[in-house]
C-alpha cells in the first residue's frame, strides 16, 4: 500500500483500535433486541469435519445435544461433478491426503442466519459455501468459491453477510447470507485462514497462514511457507486498509526463528489488543494495535509425550484455538498437539490447570460466558472448562473429528431437520 503521512497513519491506527473484536451477530443477539425474533434459543454449532455433520448442542449448562444436521445432503451430486473434472479430482484427493489426514473435509465453519432458519456452512472438500434449511435439511443456495478449497468464515455484526476464505486462490469472498450472492471480495496473502469482522462492521481482518502441508518445517526453511500476513480491508469497498507482517514484529523482539503464520486470534473487549497463535509455537503473543508491535509473549508448557518432530504436527499447528472471556480477564487456549486446554489470566499470563484433551482444535465461549468450550477432535467430543476455576465441568460426545464451534440461534422448538 502507498506510504502514509504521520497524520494519516495516526488516523488509521485510531480506526483500527476501534475495529478489532469478534462481533455479536444479529443471529446471536438477545431475544427481544431490535431485529431479533423472540422465539429463538441460543445454541452451539459443532462441525464434525470428517462426518459431514454438524451437531447442535445446548450453549451452556450440561451442553446436551439437541439435534444433528447432515451438511452434505448433495454429496452424490458434488462427487459426480468432481469425478468428471480431473483437476477437481486431483485437488479433492490432495485435501484428503494432506490437511484431511486421510479423510474428506466436509465442514469447516458454520453460522446461523439472523432469523435462525438456516445454517451457512463452508465445505473444504467441495470448495463451496452452502445454506441449509434447518427445518428440512435441504440446500437453500450454494456458492462455489474460487479455486479448490473453502476454509474459515466470519459473519458481520448485523448477521447479513458472511466472509469465507478460498484457500487455493488467496481470496476472501463476502456473501449475502440470505441469498448467497457475492457482494465483494479481496486478495490476501498465501492460504487465507481466519476472518474477523470488526465490531462496528467497518473492517474485515484476514490472517493468511501460507503452506502448512509441506515437510519443510525446520526454522531455516520458514521462507518456503509463502506470503503470510494479516490483511485489513474496508468491509464496504473491500479496499485494503492495512497489511501487518508479523515477521517484522517478531524479528524486532529477537524471535527470528518463530513462524509468522498467524492462526486463531482473540481480541480484547476494548479492541486495543490482539492475542494470536502462530505455527509450531506452544503459546501465543499479545499485539498492541495502536503501537503496531508485539508487547508480550506467553510460552505454555510442552507435553513430554509430544514428538519434537515438527513434521508430525498436524498442519503445522502446535496450538490451534484461542478465545477470551467476555469481560476480558481470561483467555482459553487449545494446546492441540500437546493434548490439553488451559485458562490463562490475561493480566499475569499465568496459566491454570492443564486440562487433558485429545487434539483440541478450537476454543469458543459458552452462551452464558462462564465457560470455554473446546473441540476434542481426537476424541469426538466437546469439553467445557470453567473460566473461574480452570477446571473441566462437562464433556459431551459429538460426531467424527469436531473442529469449529460457533455460537448461534435456532428456533426455540428445533430438534433437527424433519427430513434429516
């Protein structure tokens, strides 16, 4: 982007300070709030990536399963299309044998529409986003992404738009959540991954993670992983506002051997701090948005049973999953390859008990804000950890290889698709 003068830099920095927190969507708003149907219940969506299903569970308490939806009702049609196209077939098999660990990836991310009538799902192996009717399980609309794989999504604060990363085309598509029509798109670094809308809806942040499927994992080969950066764009014009290359920020604090591939991230309630994970690292960083620098580093314990062979860590993830308690006092971290999850005090960065978990792959906040919920992808369950005590309070079985967990709202009496 062109060089900015001091006054304009200050303006951009101030705007960004106001722009970096996970949104509360219309689909997640409290009953009775403007535009929110009264007859909705708060739930958690759990994407069972290898199953091709999504479980809907209670958002707090005992986290009991309410229902399940098949997210690949059109599987035969999609497979016929893939098999008829040699290039699509090569990419489909490539996903299965690399990021899929020998399995197809049928659900990455999920959100509800504002009225709770549909679930919008990104499907990596089918390189698309679909809207599924929660009453019938039928496909409302389908959007094929550019390239050959769909990844993480984010929903706008008003619940009307959804942004999805198209991994192999270095593009983020922004869609109308009701119709599936594209309203805009923007270019990213290599292999776009996480997306976040700012609280006021003015900006979208995208984190690109580069090549995570090669065996070139030694620190001196980090340059082979590609262009990894945070891209911030205007959510109306989709023009680039800022690019943040963590390589420069890591080098500035003497961490030249650390990866700059930003993975999951959590933003502070006052929108001034970004807490993020990177490839290969058992810990996370604190980044100050206004001063544009890394201010603290937290290294978490290693599991002695975890191999030190970095090529054995799934998709370069040592730790993958971080979320923040709504009041901003605690963080919760999924120690993916170290088989634990833990709550971290944000002021002191002191971790609590290491709660055993089998390849935990994501962390989110319960509906009541009291618990951290992690997906145990290696044990086919989700586990709740109390933010106050750091102790496990509940575990519930779900489908095969749960990954993303998202808050949502569905009709109050919903128990599953009538035709599911």
